[in-house]
């Protein structure tokens, strides 16, 4: 989880080199305020295999301090 002006970077690399190898990468994050997160994921298949990458995020923005006017 990041909040305020925090920054986070996640870098993940999976190499599937064995016959019938499997990988499941799941990233979950929460961002609040003005924070920022960057997610990099790679999966290289060098043989017959199965891989899955999933990224779920909850983004909570700060409510405006002044009422909205048209």
C-alpha cells in the first residue's frame, strides 16, 4: 500500500524453462492519495508450459476539499 506522495516500483521476471512447468503471478496493491505504483512483469516460455500474470489494484483518491460547482 502506498499513501500520500509515496512511490513504489515492482519488477518481476519468471523464466519457464522446464517441460510442463507452470507459474502463477498475482500482484495486489492499494494506492491512496497522490501515490503512484508501477508494476512490471515478464514471463518467458522456453519450453511447453503454462503461465498466468494477474494484477489487481484498489485506487482510493482523496475527496475534493471544495464542493463541486458548475
